[in-house]
C-alpha cells in the first residue's frame, strides 16, 4: 500500500485559485474521505493526486517520492469515477481484465485476479453478462473490481455512489467498508454526502472554498468542530444556531445572554472573547430534548440547562424518531430529534431544553471556542 503527502499544494486556473495551500497526509492503509459542498475543490484535489490535473504549486509525494510530474500510469493508482465507464460490448470478465491485458498480464493470471476480485464483490455469478444486463449497483461493483485487479498502491474514489438510489447506496457503502478492511488498502474517497463520510472514513477532511476546514475522526469532527461551517456540515439535521451575547468571558467558561431574561454559563474557553461580543450558540438537534409544555423556571437543584418555548410548526415522523420544528416568539426556529413515541402535533406549544455542557459557542468570525469538561450553570 502507499502513504500520500501533500505539502502546501495549490491549484489555479489562470487568475482563479481554486485550492489554497493544502497540507494533508494519508497514512498507509487509511481510508480518508474528502467531503464538502459542490465546488469546494475536493474532486480537483483527487484528480491532482491521480495526475489528471497538474499541480500549480507545492509537492505531492507517494511513498516519499515526489510525483508532481509523473504520469498517472506510473503512480500505482487506480481511480473509480462517478460514471461506471464500462465497455458495453465486453462482458464483466472482459471489462475487469482489460487493464491487465493492456499491461501485459498473462491470461491465467488475469483469470485468477478477476475471479478473486469478483468473489470479494459478490459478482462472480455475473462474469459472463454485459453491462446492459446489470443493475446500477452491479455496474458500480464491476468498476470497483476493475480497480482491484490491478492491485494498486492507492485507490481513489470520486463520488462512486452518487448515481445509485438510496437503498443501493447504503448496501454498496457497507461493501466498500468491508472491502477496505479486507484489503487493508490506502483509499482517498470524495463525496458531498456527510452521512457517507461519517460511516466510511477512518478520518474525514472537511473542505470549503478550496481550503481544508478541519481533519479528524468522524467523532472528533462531530463533537469538537473547529468552526461554524464544520458544525453545520457535519450532522443531520444540521446544528441549531442561536444568536447570543457574551457577558463575562474567561478560560473557565462564558456567561451568555441568549434572550431577554435568559442567561446561561457555557463550559467553553472564553479567553478569546470580549464582554459584549456577539456570538452564536450551537445545539445539535439530538441534544434539544422535548420538555412538554412551555418552559418553566429552572430548578436550582437540576442540571445547568437552556430552555426554549414556542409553537410546533412541523413534525417529521421517521419511525424510530421525530424531527420537531419549533418556532419561538422572537422568530427563532429550532429543530429537535425526539423519540418516535413523543406526543406532539403541529400547533402544540411546547418547551425544548438543552444541557449547558452540550453547547458549542462560535465567535463573530465563526471560530469555535474550545469546549471544557466541566458543566456551566444557568442564572435567571
């Protein structure tokens, strides 16, 4: 397998710069997912690793060797594209073996490698069919199999599941995860689907406007987002953002005025904030709990928390859970994920409560304050 290292890599088209000073290292055997909205530069970065796009500045190393000027065929890479790109006149066997044949592999070797890959992907019973006789998921597995038989140092995937329906995406995603474990292969995977990224990646790289916003494990990005963009992009439904004002700030915590008469102490490092500064509180929908009727005063004996009240504008029933959309009197709109048996209907007036220890705080520039391990307290 391979290690990949990008050092200060940039990409420009004329005067337009689309990638800015990318620093990234992919360890041997790691599955790294590049995720972000359309146009963030993730596919361009993947094509630069492959050699399909020239690097404007910086260095790309594979196993310690600078490959900036090396053609794709000499990089030891196999790439799986969004489109299947199968030869319609060839069988599955012929499609999977074609690259090996071009590179001079003998017939017996081709047959052994094709059969092994086909069995791993559960398509060995389809080897004599042509692409028109296959489903979308089967065609994508053939495209993946064509990459596997080459036994590359590095696999690159450019949104390979985007043409599949929802059920097939889940099934194929599971197969890809299993395949990665079995091959112990180095993989770089591009997607705009954050659920796909969270379930597949050993590490996720969140990109926005040609820059890496944050890289880390799925859980680290979810629990400790570096900024407002990462917090909003990772997690479904997206995080609730509540405008607030910092009243008192220290490394031990921040006292916030959320709305008139509601002050909460958040367990975050406020040493970079100034009293009176505008901030935003981030609350995950699953951390906003249904609390029955209108919010009541908080008991001094209870856990430090933040409460909201308003009218239910929409309820999405998902079976095991409900998504409850709340419209507060001041126009603030929130979404909460509640258990599926929660007794709530459109038009009900309810309360939602979030523990202060669960709050994220973002400064005016959208940078996250570091969360502390201790919980805050709320005052009236």
